[in-house]
C-alpha cells in the first residue's frame, strides 16, 4: 500500500526549510554580546575588546570596533571546486 506525504505549497516549504536551518545551527556558534541573538550567515560581526556584537547592536555603540568579521556558512571551504585545466 502506498502512502503519500502531505504536499506543501512553495511558501510553506520555504518556511519549513528556513525553520529547519535556523533550529539546526550549531549551538557553539557565538552570540551577540548585547542582545544574545546568533548573527546570520553573511552578516558582519564587530569586535569590541573581547565582546563580539552583531550589526544591529554595533550601531548603538560609540566606540570604533577593534575588528570585523563576516559570518560564514559552517561548510565554508569544504566544498569541491573545479581547478583550471
């Protein structure tokens, strides 16, 4: 007997994939030192001394950040790339 999974509309599928991706993020990823949220992939994180702060909270600080870094995907650098022949 065949069982069919319920079909999802495209917006529902997108929402489910986004929810799955957000909940499965590694718990060891750094959080914002001010608001506590995890910065998104592609977001710039600003470092003030020993504290890392997300882009949203960095605008509320008067100091200049000591460093900035881009939040990369967990698999960044692990993908297979074709080399020039």
